[in-house]
């Protein structure tokens, strides 16, 4: 017999349940997630085509409650605020919006407020969220490339 006073566990939410198309004034559209409780699968086993290959062309930007930003791309995890980088772990743990995120070999973040995945360039009005500033992914790509180059130069000395 079940106990009527005992709450049943909530069913696990499908990954990537509340996706937004965020369009920047340079035309770039990202896929944004900011609904508390949304679970995002990252890495090779992800069901989302833009969240699998962070060592190739895919990029992600994770923003936390403390104001930190973490960029994933080119095989790196970059703490944008501290200027520190880490090799991308082989397996990335899922991210749940509103909860801290533990990155193996890096540490634990404060609660994640949002995640954006790089997507595409689109005509004006394509996004359902409009942002009047350039997309951060070009800047992030440049920083990741420079970091990747610096790592290569360190390896040759």
C-alpha cells in the first residue's frame, strides 16, 4: 500500500525542453536555455546536434549566478572571467539550469543561469528573443583560438 503522505519522485525532465532562439544584432542566432530545471546533455552522447562536438565546431556559453562565464569549444573549457582554461574532460556532466555544475578537473560552479549553443546566421526577426548587441561567440572563438595557439607554442618550447 502506498503512503498518501509520501511524495512520489518527479519524473526526469526531457533534455533541452525549453529552447529559445536568441538573435543578436549581428544576425547570429544562438539556442538559449534559461528555464529553471531544464536539463542539458553535453558531449558525445547528447541528443542535441549542437551540444556534441566541443572539440570541433560546436561552442557553448554557460553563465552562472555569480556572474562567471564558461566557454566550451576547441577542446577547452575557458573560465572567461578568470582567464583560466582547462582541457575539455572526456565526459561532460549534464547541466541543469538553476543548479551548480560540476566539471571534472575544473571544479563546481555556482547555480547555472543560462546556456547558449552556437547555431547560425539568420535574417532579422528569426529569433524569438532579440538582443541589441553582437553575439559573444565571435569573441569567444577568438579567445579560444588564441588560447589553443598559446598551448601549442608552450608545447614546442
